[in-house]
C-alpha cells in the first residue's frame, strides 16, 4: 500500500504568558501537578507534603520570564480539548504482527 503524504501548512503557535497558561489549565479543570504530569514536566514532593511542580509554577508566574513554548502549548490545548481550530482523532492501528516476505 503506497504511503500518502499530507501537505503541512505553517501554523502560528504563540507562546502563552503566565496568566494565559493558568487560564487554560483552570479551564481544563487540572491542578498544576496534573497539568505538569500530562505534559511531562517534573513533579516533586512539596515542603508541606503533597506534590508540586516548580516548573509549572514558574511557567504560570506573571513575574517569570520563562514561557511555555508555543508548540507545547498547542499540544496542551489539543490534549485538553481546548484548541480553537484542531482536534485529536484516535487512530486504530492494525495489531496484526508483520510477517517477513
């Protein structure tokens, strides 16, 4: 079966500022730890028990110069069903083992 290709169109993927990221997280109903785990950011034990993500805290801070990269934010929006133009579709892969010719 021939491989088909899709033309990729350039997309504008702006990085969110801290308040925009926080608003998207809250809209998704996630805690900072849940959002960090979803996106693969480190999570560690907090000083008062429980878990925390200092990385996510910094990304949401209005006073920190670090921002989540735009493509990572687009993935977060896709995974939380918030992207304004795109959705993820589950693709069912054939689980039949390949045979040697």
